[in-house]
C-alpha cells in the first residue's frame, strides 16, 4: 500500500482507507464489513492497526504513517495470495477450454 500524501486516522473515509482495510484483511485482521463497504476508518480498523503496530514494535497509536505502511508492506511481501472463483459463460455453463489469469493492479 502507499500513503497518498496523508496519514490515515480514525474517522477518515476513502479509497486509501479501503486499500488499508484490504491489506489488513490479507494479513488476517478482522475488519467489520460495514467499515469496508463504506471505506470508513472505524473502531475495528483502528484496533487492527494498533495490533499490527504492537506486533512490529511501533507506537500503537492507531495512526497509519510511513512506518506503519512499511510494516504492512513487509508482511504482505511474504504472503502467497490465492485467487478463487468460478468462470462461467453467459448461459451459466463452464467453458470447454479457458485460460484465466489474475493480476495485482497495485504492483
């Protein structure tokens, strides 16, 4: 993840907060679905950030600054990501032969 010119704090809302929540979820932290849907930096997001900060010996203030982002990115770098789903044609049937590729847009 990248900070977009600002630290992320409780109460903020937006795509960068959604990116934070997605990354925290990849790392195994529980974020309320209502926070993710709204892109709101709520209580569960703050608790996850504080836990991550404690795990990485950072001041657990719940503010996502550059050091917190570096810790998140370091942990994400060691993960193997798996994409799962179903690929169906418009009629609801699977294709006879198909190749599906998934890409991480944030690389």
